[in-house]
C-alpha cells in the first residue's frame, strides 16, 4: 500500500500538485479516480470552491460566498451534500476498481461531512495507491490517521508543485 500525503500552507499549490499527479499517472496509462477542489474567482475575487471529479471533470459547488446553507466555514456557505453526491462515489469507485485514488482536500469544509470522513477511513489501507492533500494546520482524527499511515509526506511550497507531483507520482508507481 502506497499512501502519499501532500500538505502545505494555503495557496502553496496543493491542488495544482494533485492535478499534476493525475496528469502524470494518466500519461503513463495508470487509471486514476477521485476529485479535487478548485477555487473559483470572479473579477479577481474568490467566489467559492467547486468539487471537480477525476478523470471526468464533473463539478459541483462545495462552498460559496453568499450562499445559503446551515454549514459555514468562515464567510462561505458549505454544501456537504454536493461532496457526498459528486465526490464520494468517485472515492468508492476508484477503490473498488483498483484505481489510484486522488483526493484534494481533507480540510475543514470536507470534514463537515461524516459520510466523507467514514468513506476516507474505509479506504485508507484498502487501496493499493492513494494521495490526499490535507489542510496544513488542521487537527482532526482523520487527518492524523492519514499522516500516520502515510508512506510519503510532501510539503508543497510556492513554485514546487511540479517537483512534488513528480515525486508523489513516482512513489505511487514504485
């Protein structure tokens, strides 16, 4: 079992790194599945975050500034139901089909979903290769479990996404 954890400060390139890992693996004929969280900007201002599935690109709002939800993180309304509808099936499918599982990210918004937490806990150790990005400072039992089970931990700094992606892809292939 290969488990890579990618972490780093906000804006350091964690999402860019996981997308590059997906591209590297796919270019080598490796089946990948999962999702990443894309920042959406409008007029230079962050509007929110979308869940985007790997490899097919289906998208749904995870969080939206000015949105309406009973769940909030900072100034964002969070929609865990979209994570459960769009993201969770990709975790289950990737694990069941033996694909390399890629998940961006395990952070405060995603952790609002108990189903997400349970799904990730179930796949840790059961997939042959996986990579997760985790919130840099978050303290949550699932994040601690990922860190302790990791066979590789990489910290992304601004400008290092490509190098980190190459090391993570090599580790997952190795």
